[in-house]
C-alpha cells in the first residue's frame, strides 16, 4: 500500500498435479494510483500500476528428454497508458516444445502470440481509436556442447505484426553463439554474431546477451543490420578477475542512430566495457 492508500497485490499458486505435470496460477491487481520508487512485479507493463490480470502456466514432463510447456495471460488496463488513449485490454499465450540430452543437447521450438489494444487511426481526421494489434513470433533454438568446455548455440527468430490499420510487418533474426569456458585454464570467452531484418519497430526482437559479471543486456533489434559482441574473462592472477566486453551494431538502413543526447551520426554503434574484481 502506498501513502495515498492505493494497493498493489500479486497472489500466486504452484500446484503439482502429477509428478510429471506442474501448474502455476497468478493473479495481480495494481491500482492505477499506486506509487512506488522501484517496483518490479509480475506484470505486462512497467510501473506496478494500472493493471489487473490472470496468468496460468503449465508444464508436461513426458520423460527425461521431452517437455511441453505453455501459458495463457489475460489482462486489462483500467486507465490510459503508453500508446493507448483509453482503457484497454489484451491477452497473450506461448507454447514451447523441448528436447534435451543431459549436458549435451538442447533443442526447442517456441510460438508466442499476443493480441493487445493500442492506438490506431481509422479515419482521415487522424483521431486515435483503439485497434487490436497482433504480434506473432516463433523461435527455434539448438544448443550443442561439443566438449566439456565448448558450447555452440544457434537460434532463428521469425515474426509478424499487424495493427489492423497499416500493412502487416514481418521480420527475422538469426545468430550464432560460441561459449568457451575451460575448467583449468584462466582464459574464457563468449561471443555472438547476429543478422536481423524487420519491416518496422513493431516486429522488434529482444535477445538476452552475456555480459560482464553482475551485469546483463537485453537489447531490441529492428530495421536491417548485424550485431557482434565478445566477452573476455581472465582469472590467471590470484584474487583478481579481469573482464572486457566489445559489442558493435551495424545498420544498413539508416545514417543516424538514436536521438537527442544519445544521437550517433553514422550507422554503427560501439560499446566497450572493462571490469576488474578484487577478492580480499
């Protein structure tokens, strides 16, 4: 409860229906006038306010190799929010089929579909009205441990976005990861090379990236271009861990990146991180 008397609550339940079936249910109610400095609840939107919803997820473990999981999440926003100038609602569902061999191979296929009300213009007066947008995304992943210290990951994203007004947008992203982590060698690294091509911002892809210790990166990708990063770690000095990260995104469809104080005159964005950890 915040100082103004508004309430935010989440209520969850985990159930083992069978030794091979697990069920999760979570209801959330976040008052539109709730106030908090750094809230991070389970929710569709940020800020821990102006939302209520019911999430239901289930996992079937058929055997030691095959697993099927999915969820359905329905929610509504009782007041205005970003990109919706009226109370709105939506729902989302996702399913994933996974095959795994212990410490050797992980393969999965995932499908996600989201229907949400957003602002749209249905007439020549350019007056916003709520329209149903649909975001459909699929993901295919293969992770293979070639040796005890070398892992290869390949992933393909494909999706489409339709807001009911403009022409449907499509896009894809594909990347290759290399993870080198030997047990008795002081040097290790993780690296990725990715290609992406999307028709609009609406079909952007989010991907988790390895980073230096105590940090993580989940950038979004839209437009056309490529992405490369490498993380280096050295543990050859007693009580000291040295880390470095180099990442670069190259766009082929624009000459300016970002806006305002973050604007870059060019089509390449480069990031460099250095970190040293001392154990006393």
